[in-house]
C-alpha cells in the first residue's frame, strides 16, 4: 500500500517513485521476454500468432536523419506471458486504486519504450491524456517500471511538478520539440501556470528510476525523456490504466480497433484486449493461462 505521504506527494507533484516492486528473477523474465520480442522484430510475428498491437521505431521519419531510435511496443503483454502477469501486480494495481479511487480498473494499454545504447532517441515533452481521445474521462494515472537502472545519462524521464493541474497544454508542449539532449532537456521556456494553482514555477526535474522500481505519473503531468547517448540500454514499460466507467468516444487511437462496445458505452465490456485488474475492492488475480500468447 502507498502511505498517506506518498499519496500527498503524488497529488502535489503529479508523479511519484514508489520504490522497488520487482524481484531480480521477475525482472530477468521480463528482460528475456522483451529480448525475444525485439529479436523477432516487427515483421517476425506470423499471421494468427499472438503479437503486440504496435511495434515500431517511434521517432523514425520525424528525426530519420539522426538514426536514433525509441522502439515502442504497444501491448507486449499480448505476446509475452511475463508481461501479462505484470499487469496484475497486486502492489501496482492497489496503488493505482489508491491514486484514482476507481472501483473497477482496466488496462487501457501498455507500452515498452526501449532506447538502445548510444543511439537512443528522445521522447519529446508531452502529456499523455491528449493522446487518448478514444476514452472519457481521460485515464488519470500510469505506472512506469524500469527494467534497467535509468538515470539522466541513459534517458530517464523528466517531469514538471504541479503541471498536472495546469490543464491540456499539448500544443504548447509540442513547441518544445527542439529539446532532445539531456544537457538542455529541462529548458522549457515561456509558460505561466494558471494563477490559482499551488505550484507556480515551471521547474523540470529528472526522475531516475532503478531497475525494478515503479514510478507513477498523472496523465496530464508534463513529461518526456531525452536521448540515450550512454553505453547502457534503457528498457522500461509503461502501463496505462482506465476506469471501467470511462466511455468510448469513437475517436482515433491504435487501440480503437479492439473496442467491442458502441460509442457512448462504458469500457467495462470492451473485450479481452482491456483486462480488468481491480474489482470489488481488490486486485484481480492474473489468469492461469495467457489470454493470447502461447506459453
Ligand atoms: O519511457 C519514456 O521515456 C516515456 C514514457 C511516457 O511518455 C509515458 O509512459 O507516458
């Protein structure tokens, strides 16, 4: 369980490192599963085989001249049982309940963001919720779990304390796309927070996360991560949750193709791509057999 202090810290800042949640052996299993998926590559999954929903270099095209890469794998859990089990991690799920007060919690989607050594690219400043127009209300909290020690040198996330209370500022944040390198990533300029909010300065801070630790962030918290120019890999997985009371809007997202309810209906019956992980006051147990993947 999160302590009252941790919850207060999350509510004030919009993010929280809640410490170690995974044993070495679990991390090794996750890393092995990730290596298997990376080795197969986006084209390595045959027709009818369980596969991630999306697998690509998320900065190719945009910065193709730099030959940098951030491999984004959405719903690796569908292809890898170790990642499916992680969705049901009781501490993480309970913490999401504590931070949101939702009575029923589902997975919206997960995503690996893997930055290879030396050539890892940046994930520019953004907020998550504006990228998820398919569901309302927007999903308020994500869990981000490090599979390597992640720090300023290999592309840890940076966050702006208090920014989750400043509304949807995605257009402003897109103007900060030139901030790519660790040495200037924090130099966000020319923004005045709304005067009625408790935090009044834009002070980006780095958020190092050790292997096996979980870091939570609000879906309106300004965040991003600079390039990985170090000799170390940066492997991490984010899990994005939603309330089962969230409603399908019909708007676009890579997960929209799997939503089995009509526009305006709640996501509770959205289908098995959106597993329920908390219900009836407790974390749900992981299924005994994988939903999609072969063992
Ligand atoms: O892994 C990263 O560097 C960024 C991840 C992210 O933007 C998120 O989890 O919302």
